[in-house]
C-alpha cells in the first residue's frame, strides 16, 4: 500500500467513524478539534487503528499528534516498521 493509499484509507475511515465530512480532513487541520474527539473517542481511535492497520498503539503514541499529517506520519511509520519485522 502506498503512502497516498494509506492516507486515503485513514481519511475515509475517520470520516465514516466520526461522522465528519471527508473534505474537513486535511493534512494541516487540527485532528482533535476537527473530529471533536474526547478521551473516550481516543479509545475508539486506538481500536480503529488496530482493526484497520494491523498494529497496536497506546495513548503515549498520541502525544505530539496535533494535525492529521502528524497522525498520517504515525500510521505510515508504524506500518513500515511492521512490514520490516
């Protein structure tokens, strides 16, 4: 899967799961505010990642995640690490 395909899958998944217009999910947009996430929603996000992308994350992984691009980078990096193992 290319980086572009990963990003598109993330956008579609987040749009559907959190009922947000996909056009609002832009690289430089603030993740938490755009998706209107609270702490319970972060748990849903962890489950979504595990189910759709095949790796585990913790709350610590979200430290420093401000924009969708930060989130894309996390997923892309972790998927690459898993592929190399």
